[in-house]
C-alpha cells in the first residue's frame, strides 16, 4: 500500500492530500485509492477493488461538486491506477488540454508504446507534473521522454519492476490527481 505523496510547491504529504481527496471525491473511492497497490510500469495487473468500484459506480458520482469541473481528467487518472488502460485512453484522447496529453502519454508508456508516449508528452509541453518530477528525481526523471526511456529499458530487462521507477511513477500519479483536485476549487 503506497503512501500518497505530493512534491514541490510547499505541499505537505502528512494527510493533507488524503483530506483534500475526501473533500473532492466519494469517500469509498478515496478508501480504495488509499488501499491501492502501486501500479506497475507496464500494462500488467489491475487493482480489482478499485476497478470494481469504478465499473459499478457512475462517474458522475465519483466527484463531489468541488471536483466536478475536472471529472473526465480525474476519471482517466483513476482508470490508470486501476490498471484499465483502455478506459483511461478513451477518456484522455478526448481531452484537448496539456493534462489530457500528459495522461495520454502515461497510458501509452504503460502499454509499451514508447514512441507514442513521447509524442503525447511533447504535446503536453512543460507540464507542471514534469517540472516537479524533474526537480525531485533528476536521475530518474530527467524529462518525460527520458523517463519513458528508463521505463522501456526496465520493462524490457530481466527485472522489469525497478522500485525507483515505480516510486517516481506513483508520485507522478499523485501529482496529476492533486493538480486536478487543486484546480477544481473555486
């Protein structure tokens, strides 16, 4: 079970992120996020409890009123965590924003389409998540493209689950969700 972790911009990780999630998302959904496993670098594995919740609950019920403006990007992010890359993809490709492009890049990186992932990361421009990760993890995340290369190398190696890379990917996921929750506030 990973710890929710936010980096940069003076954000605290001592429960602040979880409390912000509880103000923006359904409580049962937050419980499943908190209990979720760190997603793999590839497309293997699903988080069954989270996937079951997302599949069985209409998306309009996931987000409370404070996060309704970002429902689609939040949904794409949640499907990434649940491991349903197809559902994440179907949403992110409709999002014509830097965050939509970034989510699209993450999905393609996890599915192993590394060249396409780089295309979408370039389309996202200097996304705030990329900037935060470059600052916090310069060796592991020199750039979105550099991280794609490192994930590709790890996934294709005989030991595909590099704990350093999976930690960076987890923080990336947290940063994406945090940004959507933070920008939803009036």
